[in-house]
C-alpha cells in the first residue's frame, strides 16, 4: 500500500531532516521503495544533501530539492529576493508522479507547519493536497506541549486523526523532558507519540538503526 508521510515541525531546526534521512535509510534497508524529498528550501542545501546521501543515488539532488534559494529566510521571501516564485501547482506536479513510483514518499517541509513555502501556500496546503500523513517533529523540552497542540490545531481536520508526533531528545534534558510524553497523552493518543533519543552531534545512520528499539519505533511509525 503506497503512502506519503509529510514531515513538518513546530519550528525550524527541530530535527526534521534527521528524522527524514533516518526513515529513508530504515525503509530502504528493509527493501522498501522509498524516497525522501525537501522540495523547497532556503539558506543552503545541506538538508537536501543529507537526504540525497540517505537515498544513495535513488534520486538526484535536483529531484529531491527542485526549488532552493540563498537567503536564510522563509522560502517565499527568499524566492522573491531572487525575482523568482514557487507556486503550489508546480510543487504538486513534481511530487504526484513520485507518489506513484515509490511505495513510501517522505516529504519534508521547511520551517514550521505554517511557514510560507511559496506564493500563497505552506506545508499545511501540501499535506492536504497530497493526502499525506503528518509527522510533527518537536524538541522534547519545556514549552513543547503548547507548540505541538497549536500545530495539531492548525492541521487540516481531515489530516489530524492520522497525525504522529516525534519528540527529539535534547543533549541535556530539562525539567519537562521526562514528563512531556505523559502530558501529551492527555490530549493525543499515546500510541502515536514517539521518542527519539539524543543521537549526538555526529552520528551514523547505520549505527542508529542497529538499535532494536529504534527499528521497532520506525516500523510502527511507518506501519
């Protein structure tokens, strides 16, 4: 059964690319025809290059990331600074054929759910148009419950029941790190909340995926 997972987040820099690359590596190691894309980005292509490495040549860098802009601001603004535009039909025309080719398509947004990706569209619009399962990535620290609940509230109503949450552990836990999952379970099904441990500044996907707990978590996440 083909599926599309859209990896969004409560903010920029929360670990969306780390999760997307690990999921791509996990699926491909299991023989699943999977691809990972970040169709629109700004401020450099490091995230797209990480996905390119995880796919080991299954797609070119430009297929993974067709729209990229230099300024480290919201993609829609970065595009305007280069006298360019990105429109929703263009992005969908690129993504929809790939939904048919691959069994699992991982699509990573830029910034948070409502960050403007192009002219009058954001990640929420892509989730709705692609009928994707939203995966919300967030740092497991004080204040994240509010940020996650706001993101859930902003999802399309048709997508909200499918949503999944990934809490990314910080290098140094704070007073809320250990209790955020239980608190979230009061508002959201616990079976769709996942916790990824701190992986370190430099880590190997192969080493991370040797952990049986992580493999089981990813299996449930994509299952």
